[in-house]
């Protein structure tokens, strides 16, 4: 059974041990939390935000080039979550449902930019197919990989995240983004090529 700890004090004071001293309230399960939010209880709404914001921000961050964009996506995601909580049927975990809704929010944002004509890939500067660089097996810090993914052009970054991290099938990506399946495959290949080149450059700089 999932339980949540609510920090009741708006002002949190550091104790001498460095821990945060708060007034705590125990929420027993997802159903209590969801029902409290649906009822408009700000205490439960705050618990929901504090419990899940970190996970959802990580998702928004790897789909975004900047922290500001990630924060905007997170805000949009929570708005949709609060608006759609009445539709949560407890058929999966609340965490899984919220992550999926956050991803859908990101996809909707991408489709909107696509319709507005925002440049989403390297088409204006590419000449032929980008070379695939073979990289030796090596452990790379997560923050380094995150930075590399975030530096991809929007189209590459979107497709790479959906396929390689969130596990969408290529056909699902094509449908969700309203793209030709061949274009999805091409941009995924190019995204991997760019990342491999970035990794190779990082390895050289680190002299691994």
C-alpha cells in the first residue's frame, strides 16, 4: 500500500542535524489522495504536487532544451492532471498514470509547435546521412547523457525520448506526432548518430 508524507508547515526549518523539521500528515493510499484533490482540498493537492513533481520534472527536462521550457511543461502537465483526476480509474498506479499524462502533454506541445512551423530538425544544414560513430562500451555520467539528449534538435529529441526511453513503437510515434513512419525512422537514426558523435567527443575530452 502506497503511503505519502505531507509536510504541513509552509516554513521548514533546518535542525542542527541538517534534517528538515516539519509537521507531518500521513496519507494512506492513492484513493484518499485522489479523492482529496477532486474535492478541492489544498492540503491533498499540495501532497500530490510534492510527491510527484520531481519525477514529472525529470521527464519534462529530458524532453526540453532548457530548464525554463521544462518548468512550463511541468506546469501544463499538472494543470491537466488536476483537470483529469476524476477520470483516474485506479487500473494502474497513480504515478504511472501521471507520468503518462505528462508525456501526453509534452507530445501535444510538440504537435502544436509543429503546426506553428517551428523548425524541428537539422534538415536545413544536413548533407546526406550523418555518419554513425561506433563508441566503445563505457560508463557515462547520467548528467552528461541528459545534457547530450537535451542538446538534440526538438524533432530528434522528441523521437529519441519516445522510442529509446519511453518505449513507444515506431508506428505509435508516427501516429502520435502525425509523421510518416519513414521520417520517424530517419530522425531516430540521425538522433542516434548525433549522440554517438557527442559521446565520442566527450570520451576524447575525458581521455577515457
